[in-house]
């Protein structure tokens, strides 16, 4: 059913159209942000040679081979050469952190208080 519009209905119809356009713009912005995040993640998944990985991690080549041979660093061997991915190296670095997130002062106090162990008092002796 099509409704006939009059000149008096025009402001209301225009405001409805504008609100729909604004909602569409918000949805498109959300979709664009998600696509950008995915593309940035795939851009980080770039293959690197041993030399490039050593430069990236600021690590000696012998140390790199030591970690690769013991399966500490994620690497793939194709023929005679190892291939390492940048995002996997960053993940490996982050997994070695002792404290992954800096604690707030309240959390630090709670952690210190929970670690204090006191001997119970003996009464009657």
C-alpha cells in the first residue's frame, strides 16, 4: 500500500529519511572498523627470514637457532630455510612476560596483603 504524501508531510518524511541514513552511516563505520582490524592483523602475518627475525627481535643468529631447534620459537622449515611470521614472534615475546598487564595501585596492595602470612598467636602458654 502506497500512501500519498502531501506537502505538510514532507518535514516528517525528511526527518525519517535522515535518521535512517544516520543509522546506515553508523553501521558502515562499524563494518569499516572491523575490516580495518582484520586487514591489519593479516598485514602482521608476514613471513620473515632468519636474518629479518633476528633484526626484528634484536637477537643473535645463534640464539635464534637455539630457540628454534628447541621449539621455543614458532618457525616453519621449507627446504633448508626457516620461515618465521611476525605476529607469531610478537606472541612468543608476549607469552614470556612475567606480568602481562601493569597492576593498579589497589591491585598491587591487595596482592601484597594476600601474600603476607602471619603466625597465629598462642594464648595460654
